[in-house]
């Protein structure tokens, strides 16, 4: 069995966290491929190494000395070397890096060194080989990841070795370092797992898996034990994030399950993310997520349902104004389009005028300051009365439902409410499906 494991910045913040990682790795011989982020915060007022490196580059761009900020980076790694009893001579490498900064260095190369040094030190600490991401993770000239050649290179280089790989960056065809977007170490780990055909991809972070809803709204929400890729996609789209979104697709294509675990509580079962499962969910719903800041545009016209191309013409107006829509509930004589309010505000009058020209409506009604809430769960398919329970819970809290839209897969229900009712609505839905079932 092969497990590719990725550790986030909080898991590598200092020597104590390095030790936790080592205990996790050595507890399972299947964990032979390790992907690491740059050290994160040790405490709330601390700085992430990646942020400090970005700040160093900003100093260089403005002709300001970066020595003070750079010394903070060096000291973090020095303390890890000393406290872990490592022999790595990082001072020489950091001196060479600082000299290169004075001569001219790209932002991508500079910020990538956070992961580079973390992987170097972790490799020594584990007794694994260090495998530079620049040796296998290849970008094409258009900046997209070249999966075919990257996969081939990693299979050739890694073979049956135990390796530590820095996340977050790869190499362009001309040899220059290129970084992924923030959180990109998740993508590196996913690509490594897909390339090597791992049995499981473990993502170790500072939470014990996905939560049913936002802990900032509901105190100590339940952990989701198993979630499918489709459910995760629905929740992620509405703002629930633990993994970088681009890290899902390489694993889904290969059918590799993802296990989200907590470095600080490795005994917790975490969350399994799978293609599909016969296991019965603990609750009817899997998760609740949502976003504020939407506006609705309702177009009313008698007999619009008999007018061929009416919907296309309406959506064409939004397309002409470079606006995407979120949801589009409709009735016999009405059609409502939900859009992001901040994007719509700048083009409000152009859209109204465009709709009048396109479909000659009887009226156009606008409503702002709306929120959308997604209630997602594979258990909803086989449970009658789910929508009724949602309505009942919201009515009990005197919340007016502005819109309800159920997908054809019966996997999710989208509810529209006023921004001011957002948190109360999520609590009410959580209580009716989770608290009453505990």
C-alpha cells in the first residue's frame, strides 16, 4: 500500500510540530511520499514564512532593505534545525539566497524557498530522500501544469523511494521556478498521489476533518465522517473550504480517496472524501454552506412561457454585460436571476435597459442584500419531507424564504434569505437536522 501524505503550514510551524509529523509518518510504513508546506504561524500574532518571503520581495521592489524581514525567516529555520538536532548547514544556503536577492531574483523563486527549506529539513528528520518539486512538476509555456510529463517524471524519479517533496511550486520549460496559487501545496500533493497511483491521499491540517457547517456560526459543529466528491463540490462552491479546489480533480479522475486528518489530534477519525459510497450518512444532510451578497432580478411578462427563446434572450443580456448568474428559478410568467450584488451594482441600469430591449417585460423587480444557503446531502435522496423540514425550521425563526431551488440530482437544496437572516437560518437548519438527531 502507498499513502501520499501532505502536511500544511500549521503542521510544520516549529520543532514540536516537526516531531508530531515524524510520529505520524513512522507510525505507518505506507506513508512513503510526503509533501510539505512552508512553516505557518506558531501563535496568532506570528507570521507565516510565505508571507514573510512575499514581504521580502516587496521590500526589494521598493528599494528598501529586506535584511530585517529575511533574518526572521532564517531564525525560524535555525530554531527548527537546533531543536530537532539536525545537521543541515542552512546558513550557507541562506547567505547564497540573500546574495541572489541583491542581484535579482523572481518573486516566484523567492517565495518557493519556504517549502524548499521545510522539505530539506523534514527529509533529514525522517531519514527520507529530498526530492525537489522542480525535478518533476512541470508547467507548459502557457502556465498550465503539464500533467502527462510531470506524472512520467515523478514515476521515474520516485520509484520505490521514501521521499519528501516541497509543495507549492514547479518549473517552467525555460527552467524558471513558478509557484501555484496560495494553498497550492494541496495541488502538489494531489498530483503526486495521482501520478504514483496512491491507495490513499492523506491531507494533514489543523482541523479534524470537514465540519457540517461553519464553526463561526454554529459552535462545535459535528464532523462529517464521509463525503462524496459531488457533495464536496456543492459545498465548496458555496464557500466551505478545507482543500484547495484544484486539488480535488486529479484525485477524482484516478478514484483516489482523500483522508483529511488533524496533525494535532491524529487519533481523530477525520473525514474520508470518496467517489461514492454505500455507507449510510449519520444525518439526512451532509453539510450546510452559504454566501451573502446577492441580488435578484425578476422579469415578469404575461405568457412568457409561450415565447420561444425568452430565457435565452434574458440570459443574453447578462452575458452581454459580462455577468454570470448563480441561480434562475422561474414561474409561468416570471423569471428570476440571482447574481453577485457587487458585480451587478455597476451595471444595474445597463441590464435593466437591455432586458427591456430584449424581451419587453411587463415589469422588472430588483431585490438586494440576499444570501444563498446550500443544504447538501446524499441522504436527502431517500428521505421524504426534507424541504418541508427546512421550511418549518425557518418559519419557526420567522425567516422569510426568498427562493428555493432543488437540483435534479436531489443532492442539494438552495435557499435564498435576507443577508440579515443568514446566520440564524444556518443555525435553524443545523438544529433541525443535526441537534434533534443526536
